């Protein structure tokens, strides 16, 4: 399978950081062999919405791009937190994009077949709350027809929905792809099953990863709703009871499971909202290891990793990833933190 | 007659849902209390069937690659997941039916695009949702509608028959592969039915000798229930 940047996802690399500080560089296909019988892998099965909508700010007649960034209310799924941009295409880096036209509460936006109303301006010129006119089914049909996945300037060709749905994607709930899940395929899940490594999923509304604006980025991640199925909660609790490890595929899984954690390491099933950041001093009650992309200091995803590894180790990892030319973007390589296994013995460890 | 508990909360997607067998399936499934989304190409027909049955109508063409993920998105968002996919939409190939030597390459491609690739693509796009349903103990099933033309070498039915034969074999292999994920795939042959597709193929057929699509739909629904785990009260989907 060819990646959007022309590379082959099957040739992706996996950097393993073990709990004792050992590190090594493996082909990502080795993921199928890394965990122990009894371990439970938990992924985010959210599918990605076509959350980028180009259209017109009706009062000014000027072009606007709306990126849906968060659900305002699960009971009214036509209302969103959104980020607005002015003229410019996906090839322009987000940080270089023009500001949106001056917005006021009540302004109408025409976004292809959809019409939306600005309900509230938030305390940043790009940030607003909006509501689509019509019911949820009408809105979904309009998104399906006119919406595009949020694009990345580093990807030369426009991304289609099939590019941003992971193989396990089940329900459209995320605004950007839960990209750690691109490391999974059905062959890997089959290999885990054969080795008695468990696999289950939560659904978490992974939000925008970066807006290009440092002030806005410092507020990420926004509050993100999630759903933990009964069976997933039962499997996590059973794994913790028997002393098996919980491996999260992606930071969104860490957020959901830790938000739903009880002090004893069991998790509450059902709907919830993950609020706040996980950082250095956040105790991890559920998750033992995390597979994620290559993140840089300052990103909220990097901050979350400080709950898994101390700063000295993270600095060593960053240096090694740079030296080994690991690819940092959403469709790039993977890093597995806090693996309790001798995966690096015999590999080219550092 | 099945009790309603079997259908309460059951989430079914049907392609080709505005005529013939597909329409009968949408009517019967909604009538029994299932949550149904259906796909068809013509907006006016989709609106009519949606208004009549209360099912979610999606205007799209199974034969077009670009339509598949937007379909999957609307199915899984409107139904909050999916337990059963019925790939029913079919293309006859050349109309009127033609000998293979008279069949244009494009006509064969069109039949394959809907009957084989369309079913493959939509199943693949919904595979994650089906696996989620299986993991949650709800069962997950794909029913691919085939024909005896997939088995018998009927002259004039080359494009249609070859595409359905390929679909049957794809289904059998995929069923073996996906069993461990808890997803079952079946091919069902509803028999010769009195449908618009049949009239298109054989305009002079004696309609009294043909099966009513309502009867075929009832048989398929029974087989669908037999292939799903015994249902108690299903957990609600719960997300948006």
C-alpha cells in the first residue's frame, strides 16, 4: 500500500523504548510479535469526519475555511467548536494561513450544500462555535458530499476519506485521524490473536492536533468525548486483575482510559469526556505502554509522553529519532514507549 | 414469524434499497423494528422510500469508488454502527442481454464495478464497524446477493454471471478469513424474482412463474437471523 507521500506504509519503522531505558529501531511489522500472551492492546476505532469545509462568509462575501474541531454537545450533534481560516489552500502551511473574515455572532456561512450559523465567538479570532441548519442526517449528507478531510501541507495530493480512516475505523467521530492506528492491519490483529494477545477498542473523538497558532495550540487538546464499550471495560479490568499490561494505540486511548479510570485500575464503561492534559505528574492508573507517532516538545502529545518516560529519556529518544530520520507526520513512523519486554535484545539497540 | 426482540436495535445497511428485493428488505426490516440505512442512485426514489419506511436514505452509486466512504460514513453515523450489510445492488451488464462476444469491455467493467468491486469496497469500508459490532457481542454479518447465473453457464448472462461468480468466491474466501474476527459473510441466491432487474433482462418472461421479492426478502431475513448470535436486549449505541 502506498502512502500519501509516495512511501510504503508497510516499510514504516518502529522505535521501541523499553521500560529500563533500552531503545531499538525495528521494522513496524514486528509489532505483531512484541507483546506477551495476556497483554491487552486497546485502539481507538473512531473513523475520521471530513471536517474541512470551504465556503463563503455570507455577510462579507469572503472565502472561509471551517475546520470542525470538537463536539459541543453529543445530544445535539449539529453543533461544533470550529477553527476558521481565510483564503488559502491545503498546500499553504497552517501557520501561514490568512485570518478568517471578521466574524460576528449570528453570521451565516454557506459551506457547499450546508448552511451554518456562528453561535458564539470564543476568545481567539479563529475560534468559534457553530451550528448547522437542518437535522443530523442532512448535515451528514452535506459533509459526505462537500467535506474533505483536514489536509496537511506536507502531503502533496489532497487526502480522501479512505486515506484518513484506519483499517479498524468504525464510526465517524474524530476530527483528525487517530493516526497511531495506521500501524494496525488485520494481519497484525490475527497474529496477536494467535499469540493470545488481546485486542479491543474504545471510540474517542480525536481532535485537531495543531492549528499553526501557538496560542491556540497551547489550549490543545480540547475536551474530547469518548465511549468505552462494556466489553472493553470488562477486558481492561480483567487484564489489570491478572497483572497483564495494557498497551494503548495512540494518545487518544490514553486520554479516554485514564479519564474513565477508577483508582484500582478498572475503567467505567459508557460515554465520558476527557478534559485537561495528561502530563509529567499525571498518575497512570490503567495504561502501561503507548504506541504513538514521532512528537516534538511543546506538542500536547509530547507532554502526554512525559507521564510514561522521564525528560532525560525523552531527550535521548528525540535525539535518536532525529539521527535515524524518523518521519514525524501523521502517516509517518511509530514509537512504542515503556515496553516491558526484551524486544531490543539482539536488535540494533542504542 | 420472528419476535420483535430479534430486531430491536439491529442495525442493517441495504444497497439497492428502492426497488425489487432491496425495497422489500427495507420495508420488512423497518416494519420489524430494525434500524435501517439504504443506498440508491436516484434522489427522488431515495426520498420516497425513506419517507415511507422511516429508514435512512443515502443517495450514492455503489459502482463509483468515490461514493463508497461517504456511504460508509453516513451508514455508521446514522445507525451508530452496523451489524449487517446486505450488498444487494446489482448491475445486469449489457441491456438487452448480449452474447459475450458482443459485450463491450465497458459493459463487463460496469457489471464488475457494481457487483464485485462495489460489494468489496463497501464491505472493506464497513469492516471496522462490523468488527466493532462483533467485539461487542452483537454479531456481524455480510450478505451478498447472488444468482444461479453465478453457477450455471446461461448464454447471454456472461457479464452478470461472471461478476456474481466472482462475488460468490470472494465471499467464501473472506468468510474463512474473517471468522476469527467474528464477522461472517454469506452468499444468498434469492431465486428468479419478479423485479425491475428481471424485467430488464427478460421483458417477455411469464411473471406468474417468478417469485415475489417480498417472499425472497422474508427468506433472507430468516437466514440473516439464523446467522447472528441469539439476541437479547441489545446495548444502545450511545454515541452521536
